[in-house]
C-alpha cells in the first residue's frame, strides 16, 4: 500500500541521515572537518 511504501522510505531516509550524522559529527566536534566541507559531503550524498 502507499502508506507502507511511505513508511519504508521514511525509515531508509532516517538510516541514511543517521549514517551521515555518525560520519560527520566526530570530525565537526574535533575541528578536523569544517562546516563548508561537511556541506559538500552532505550535498554529494543526497
């Protein structure tokens, strides 16, 4: 059903966002990745 498909897409998006967060947050917090670099990485991933 359409509702089931929307739920699956939302779950996939949530997992992708969590992966991006886990990949970028440590570098951003430590200063090894700058926000501009993170924006580029996110833009390429999305």
